[in-house]
């Protein structure tokens, strides 16, 4: 049986407004639809992996408000291990107001709430269970010291770690994350990390090589509609996107991370995990919502059977 995946990260309540357009400053307009959902990058990635059949453990914090029970119930419904989900007295749960335009593009605000209380001590309390995991997944919606501590914990105990550098953090210390096994930024996050332009695949490769030179083993750049770019010390590979009609791009990056983690832990095949992750993320944007757009293993198997033709072919390796 594949090893367990630990997600040390955030949970949020998504407050999703579908707009005809964003209002100008000082303007009030009517929006046609509103939804409340479960989100947060950590929780999204955990749910995506769990929906695909992975054994997932969550290390996170919730508030003592009306949203906490819903978050815990959502984890339980997904089959996620919640032994290391703790409540913070007197603090609200994290929330994320999301605005989705007719094109499917979105704008997101995050209020960390109880996520800001996830500390290195919480990682230490989960240490014995973390040591039995095959992969630890992290993001940047929790304190940076917790992220640094967890990466160091993984390196010390021989546990691979994956850091998704989202949302972009200008204070992220590059020298504190070089022990991460996999670093997964998008284009804007990669530009912030390196100070280099990242508007083309060639620029993304050049910027990723800077991170490899700093000591990071594997950089995976998510390129949205252009797919994903794998850069290691010996290989560069472009995984082409799959053509779909977008409905809502919210959570697509998290779908990529969660599915990548699931397939990597199952097979250990990096190229195959990337191929599946690109397809799973593409499938997610064909439905509205965040976690509600993530397919089960059975549904995704049906989708894969339809994802053929030129749009599904990957680029070959380059030196």
C-alpha cells in the first residue's frame, strides 16, 4: 500500500462570489451567485489527494467559531486523519473571500485566522506520526518558521518534503528552504523567489536553474494553461497542458499539488506523477468551486480516457 501523505498547512472557509465584473473603487454592483465552501491551500491539497485514494494526515489549526465543525466534518468526509487538527480558543477560523469572473479567472483574499497559530511545537507534537509518512506537503498560509522547521524535520528524518510557495511571500528566506525535496512555484512566485522575469518557458527554466544552483533538488513550475516545467540538476522537461474549457480556475494549483503527491507516493515515478497532475488540475477547472471540483479516482479514470490527442502529449527532455 502507498505510504501516507502528511499535509502541514492551512484550512480556510471559502466565501465565493461569482461576478459579472469586479466593481470599481467606491462602486456597488450586484453579483449573481454566492457559495460557501471548504478551502485553504493545505486542506485543498489534502482533499485532492484523499479523493484520489491517498492516505492523508492533516496538521492544522481551526478557530472556535461556527466554521470549525464544518471544516472537521469535511476532513472526515474525505477520509483525512484529523488527530493533529487542533482548535485555538478565542481565534476565528481562516477565511478566503474569492471573486470569480465569467472567464473563470479569480481574485482571492486570505485572512489566516487560526492558521497563524500553527507553530513548530505543533509539528513536534505530531513527530512520531510524521516520521511514518512518505511525503510531507507544505504551503505558505501558515507561519514561515513552521514551514522552515518542518522542512528541516523532514531532512533530519529522511522524509521527502514538498513546498508549494503559495501564496507568494516576499519574506520567504531562500536559504531556509533549500532542503525541500520538491519546490513548486507558479510563474509569479518563481519571479519573486529569484528576482528574474518569468513570462516564457525559457525564462522559467533559467529562473528554476538558479534555485537548483542554490541546492534545491527538484523545481516544478506550474504554468497554468501551458502545463508544468520540471527542472533538476540533470534534466528539463515540459509537461504540456490539456485543452479544456475553463469554468472556474479556483483551486487548480492545489489540485495539481494534491494529485502529484498522491501519484508520486504511489509509484515513485516523477514523470508519471506530473503527467497525472497536469490532467487532474485541468479537469478541476471544468467545474465550479474549489474542493467540490476535485474528482474522485473513479471519475478521474473516466476523464483520463477522454484526454487524448495532441493536447495530451508531453515535451521531451532537454539537457
